[in-house]
C-alpha cells in the first residue's frame, strides 16, 4: 500500500507546495491540507506504518527529517528546527520518538 492509496495525490501535492520554503513546515497545517486530519484511526495507523521507514513501530528524529520525502521523493528535507518542533509536538512521553498512538 502507498500513501496515495489513502490520501488524494492532489492534496499531497498542495500540502508539499505549502511548505516548500525552509522553516515553513507546520505539522498541523500539513495534516489538514494533505487530508490526514480527516482520516480514520485505522487509516492513520496505515499512514504511520508507511512513514515508519525502518518499521520499528516508532518514527525517530532521523526518520522525521525526511518526512516530506516519504510523500514525494523530490521533496525537501525538514530543517533541524522543524524536525525538533515536530518531534516535540508529537512525542507525548518524551522518549525522543513518535509512536503510532
């Protein structure tokens, strides 16, 4: 399964266009534009599984900086600041990684 089986390709493209400039990425806005914020729990878990590059059950900081590239291989890498902000927003237990929940 791929992300385009769950998300509309035009929505993904719009979300990527919105954050092309360095330090313009906002997870909340990206999730809204891409349509992820409207998906069911099971669909979000499948998206997470696809984004979890090493299939560890977690998305670590090293994987997170390549987040946009998982949607489109030519997309930019998140800046250090964006990566740390994204991780801090989603890492609810402070272990330095994001779980599917």
